């Protein structure tokens, strides 16, 4: 099952991200897909803020991984540069630890992703208008979506 929400402003994006961050648990994995400028990093910043992270969150495009401490630790990955890499970068340690992981361009490491996760697609419709599609993989994420979209 997929869950969709149309967002009309950056403020609504922040509100959705804060609602999600309030129900996240250790080892939750979120994947973010969307074109450049769709709002992946804006969404991630808002989730981080909701987790009580006060450091500036920006895209880890050149470093691949940035880690932050808050109510829950956050691993923010941008795997765009790994498109043609077969390297094992220790994904299990990241995905099954205590931190929430948010992965931008996750389709590029599909084979390394945990089978249970929440896939979030952001589609830019107009200037500020976005369509968020949440696809849960696994019972934990089905329950999370039911709670988020009730």
C-alpha cells in the first residue's frame, strides 16, 4: 500500500517531517527519491530538527555520510556518487545500529538496503507544491504510515 500527501509549501514539508520524526525509532531506515531540487535535503533537515538535532544539516554529496546526535542519532547518506561502485561500505553497521538512517538516491544501492524500510518519493509539481508518496516495506513501516496518515 502507498500513502500520498500533497504539500503546498516548505512549511507543510517541515510539518510532515516533524510528525514523522516524532514516531521514528532506533534503526529506522528511510529512503528518499526525487529529482534535484525536489526537497530531499529540506525534508531531511526538518526530520533532523524534529529529532532535536541542532547542528546545521546539509547534503553529504561529497562525503557520502554525515552523522548527527539528537533524541535519536541520525545517519544522513547521499549515495549519488556510488552509482557504479560495488564497494561494501559497512551498510549493516549503519542500518542496524541505534541511529535513524535517511538515504538519498537509495535506488543506487538497492541490493544493500534492508528489506524493511520506508521509501519516500518526492515529486515536484510546481514551485512549492510537492507530492510525497510513502511506500512501507515491512510491518513496522506499515504501522508507522498508518499512524502518520490517520
